[in-house]
C-alpha cells in the first residue's frame, strides 16, 4: 500500500520547520559558550566561514537528496542508486543517519527536560509552592525521569499529527515566540551593569587563535550540529518541499536564520555572564576560562536571576521557556527521521509508529539517566562528534560520486530555472564531490 505523504503547505512553513530544527540548544547554549571558551570573535569568524563554505553545501546536499527522492532517508538515497552496491551503501548511510537522530534525541530530551524543570521552578515559587520548586531542581533522578518523559510526550504529541498539522503548525507558532523572547531578553540584559564589558569580550577577536586546530574542530562541529546535518533530518524535511519551490534560496534563508540566531544568542549569554559578575557571581573557572556548559546555564545564569529579586523570577522563567521551545522544534525533527522510515518502509500507521519510536527513545534516555555521569557524554560524543560528521561526509560522497551530475543540476533547477547557469551551482556538484568530503575528513582526523 502506498502511504500518502505529507508536504509543507507553504514556503514559510518549510522555513519555520527547518529553521526550527536547526535552531536549538546548539545555538542558544552551545554557540555562545564555545565562543566564550575559544577566543571570542575569532571563533565567530571561523564559524561563519565554515558555516557558509562547508555546512551550507552539505546542507543543500541533504535537502536535495530528500526532494529528489520524495521519501525517507533510506528510500531517497536508494532512488539515486544504480547498482546493488549503491543500494547497500544507501541503506547504510540512510539508516545510520536515522539511528544518529534517535541517539541525539535520547540525550537531547534529558537536557531539554532540565530546561523545562528550570522554567517551572519560578512558577512554583511565585505560586508559593516552595517545596515543589526545591524538588524540581534538587531531586535529580526522579526529576530527570519526569521531565524527560514530559518533553518526549510533547515531541510525540506533535509528530503524531504529521507534517502540516504537526511539524509545520507548531514550528510556525513556536519560532516567532522564540525570536521575540530572545530579543526581549537581549534588550533587558543590555540595560544592566556589566553588559558592555560582555559585549566587548564577545566581539573583540583574538585573531592569533583563528588557525588553532581545537578552534577549527569546535567551529566545524558546531556548524554541523547546528544545521542538523548527518542525521537524516534535512533529507526528510527536503522531501516534504514541493518541486515548485526554489530550494537553493530556501536553504540559504534557513542557514542565515540559523547563524543569525546563534549570533543573537551570543549577544544575550556573554553579556549576561558579565552582568552576573558585576553582581558578584563567579564566572571564571579555576583555570581562568569562562565557566561554560551546564555550569553556565544551571549555575551562573540562575545565580544572576536570583540577584534580580522577584523580577528575576520572570526573567528566569522567560529564559528557560526560550530554551525549552528551541529544544522542542529541534526534537520533533529528530523524531521525524525514524518515524518516516518506519511509516514508509514498514507500512505502519503514523500514530502507532510515532508512539512506538518515541517510547524506544525514551527507554534509551532512561538507560542514560541511570548512569548519567558516564552515559550522557558518551552518547553525545558518539552521535555528534563521530556520527554527524561521518554521515554528512558520506552524504556528500553519495551526491558527488553516485548521483548523476545532470540529475543533480535538474533537481537544483526545479522551481528556479536560472540557478543552473550561475557559477556557484555549476561547480557545486564538483565541490560536493571533492572539497566537502576532503575538508570534513581532514578536520575530523585532526580531532582524533
Ligand atoms: N540543530 C539542533 C541544535 O542546534 C540540534 C539537532 C541536531 C537537531 C541534529 C536535529 C538533528 O540544537
């Protein structure tokens, strides 16, 4: 039985959904903290360069694979295959991407659960339920189980509704909320003492660090994570775009939104850290570097919100709601990868497939939670530092070496006849064939 597929109903719907997938904890938490620990603006410059020269072409490769194949990642790649070997390779690449998405979701859901619990805490405090407020941030094991479960429930709830009624509708609601909250928070932080110093730290480059291998690797990893590459997500989102749309421009717009929101998040987080310092909160670790990672989000920022009195409860609430929304529009894309595969390849009804995959991923989360000190880092590193770059590289190899150049150009020209004559798109198949895989491999091997 052929399963009827969903499609984004509008250009805006696609942009919001794909930008929703791209914009997540990686932008609002990862990017600012990486910037802080890698020489401020030097990191920003390298990141921008790599995002446009490597991540964007790889991103386009994944979108084009999906739009050409009009199916889940495995089927789409297999449609380009001409030999049995190609088909097997297609299965390997597509399926690995789907597993990678599921693994990312299994730890991402835990972190998103922390964000939700920190958003609920001020609400409980305001309503006088102080014991509840204390419970959500101190009881780590039951709290983790409860909030990861809650977050997975929301993700499943949206994905069960399908493309137009689920992904598109919710991305269109949540993304504008996210952007508004982000801008309001930035405006507020800039009224506080210490923000200028933070702005300076964010924007003054230490150019001598630009070529440091550590910085290059972090910037590339950040760019790939941020555009959700190597996870089958952009293949499946690409497959829901109508052939009438101009994919090249849409892809560029999504990349621009993603990069801009990361940049804006830096304008919020780094000045906020210096405001915290002006309030007496310690923002440097013992080795003199800025506190980053969970120490920043769950210690420094809450300490800052605490110094703001009752107003701080609202700011804290807004900040963690922002984080939760960013996480949700990303997590739905991660779940869509495996769900679309099961629906299309195994003829399972969408709602059933969603609940089934969602529960399996939640069980993996529970396994991580049971030994969180070791497992969280292990799964995160496996999926994002190894899985994503390798799979993204294989997708480029697939497009460059297996797909026919004429077919590629034809697909690029759908919805935009003139693009084929532009220099960039003429060399793009060649670029994806040689430059992207080589550059990814070099940076990757370097990081080992
Ligand atoms: N891009 C998302 C972020 O920045 C994370 C993500 C990775 C989403 C992989 C989907 C797939 O948080």
